[in-house]
C-alpha cells in the first residue's frame, strides 16, 4: 500500500490504478539477484493496516521466520511523505536509524519518483530497499527461505497445486483484493459500479467454492487463503462503508463469514490483525473520500471469536506440520486493537 506522490487528498479524486512494484529484486537461496537468504540480514517493514503487508505478517508467522526476518511496524497514519517510524520511542527505526521508509527507497535509488509502499524488505548493512514486490515476497518466503523455516512449518505454496493456486489467486486479486480499491477510489459512477459488481461476483464464486471445502486449494492452508483472508478481515470494518462495497456485509454471507472466522481463529492469522490500525489508517489517511477523518467505533470485533463449525469439512490446517507457537512478546497486538 502506497501513498500517491501528490498526497493523501488525491485518493478518490483521480482514476485509480494499482502501481506495479518498481523494486522487484528477489531474496533467494542462491542469491542470484545479489540478495542471498541470510538470517538477520534483512528487515521486513510493514503496516498492520495494509492488506498487502499483512500477507507477509501471516506468512512469516506461519513459517516461523520471526527471528530470521526481524520486523519493523510503521505508524498507520501517513503524512504526505508516506510511511513513518513514529511508533518508535524517538521516531526512528531502532535498527535502520531512519524516520521515513522513503529514506531506504532513496538509498536504493536517489530521486525515485514513485509511491513508498509496504511491505518492504530492507538490507540492514547498506540501509537500501531490496524489494517492495508484494506479490512475490510471500511466495519467496515460502519457497526460498525454507532452510530457515521452523520445524513443522506448512508448505504454503505446494508445487503440485501451484497452477490451481495461481489461478485462484489471480481471480481473487483482480476482483476482490484490488477490486475493493477500484470501487472505493472510483471517480465516476460507471467505474464504481463495474468494480462493485466484480467484488460481489467474486464473493458469490468464492461462496460456492468454499461451501463444501475448508480451504481454497487442497485440504491445507496455502498462500491463496492468506491473500483472501487479509481482504475479508477488513471488509466490514472498512470496505463495506468506506469503499461503498455494500451489497452485503461479510457477516451476512454464511459461507465466507464462517471461513474467515475459521482462519482468524487459526494461529498465525487473527493474532496478526490490528483493527485499531486498520480503521485509523483508512478513515484518517484517505481524506479525499473521508474528509472529516472521523473513525467509526464499530463493528464489534467479538464476533470473530464465535464458533464457525468449519472443522466439520475436514482439512488439515498445517498439513503434516504443526501450528506456530505463541506470539513473541514484542509483536503482540495491543489490547485496543484486538477483540
């Protein structure tokens, strides 16, 4: 998620187009792009508000990469210089020593004109951004970082299922992950209606797919479930009202609401969700579509912990592996952001 170069008031006032990831180097086991997998060398920078960054949070936790890939969390409230480290005691990331993520972008490419987005992985020794390729980062965590995975880590991108997984993820991305933004930032009625219809067409297709299967692909958790979850968990809190995706609430869709609760209650998913950061970011940063900056008090998040009964469909969340252990103390979500 990035801020436009001309500032946050541009949201909703210009046609929406998702920018491609400008820095697409990969961190790989063989280091072919010059960035080898190495424990402790890199820093993952995220906003807990951002669905794209939240994918990386979920994958990192499921795979047990917390110590190998340390975390930096930015303030959910951007200014026009985008993501900032104002949650740190002195307003600087304690490892990178910078106040704004843009400084790592500038260290990589002076005068880079694009938006500053998360997730981002920064090389600690040089202070340079390595990648902001949100589509590729989690896949590489699953396939290139295997030597550093925890014992019992699930296979989130199993090779025999990759073609099907890619197909499912492409539709989810086009119509839902990105579709809610196309609806929310639309500047004309037709663009809004086209995006709105795509969002709920995908809702209907996913409801059919998940009616008799616990997970999107195969009988275990995969990258596809992570990508769908990070949109669903924000749906009623943000996308239904703020982005005008209001045919149905998630809680009014029996299949998707049960599926989302199942994931939320699975270690690695709900324990990475911060509803406080999510709501404050969308409602206070997108001043082009919410000029008052008023943040709604609801919805009540307690429903996320109610019984879902999806275990009746079978499935093995972690395959032959095990769930991740307790959340590290310094990464626990403050009580205000949790049910």
